[in-house]
C-alpha cells in the first residue's frame, strides 16, 4: 500500500490539471509561452502519475484494468475480474 500522502498529492495534482485545462489549451493555441510558464507546475498533465486504484502502487501499472500487476494477479486468481481467465497451452 502506498503512503496516503502520495495518493492525496496525486489527487490534488489531478484537480489542478482539470482546473487549468481550458486555460492551458487557450494559451497553447495562442502560443503564449510566457503565460504558460506563469501557471503552476502541477497544472501540467505530465506531472500526473498512474496509480493503482486499490493499493496506490505506481510501478507495474496496467492501464486497461487501472491497477498494478500484483493486485491484478491476486484478483484474477480469485475470479474477481470478469472476463479474465488463466491461460494454459
């Protein structure tokens, strides 16, 4: 489980990105790069981190399922993820 401060920090960054999204798009369209530098750093979408929705882990993240590989394997083994079966050949 990731620290709660890291998870909350990432949520705060997501809110900031959403808040400044229209303004960033407008400034980029006008090619006003000085205006872009005046925005907060956390307004950039590249500062967001993909985190597992269950544990908050950032490494080994599977985008399709929005969770880490470890959590995915545990839930898939217990049959908790619909449509996922263990393969064998």
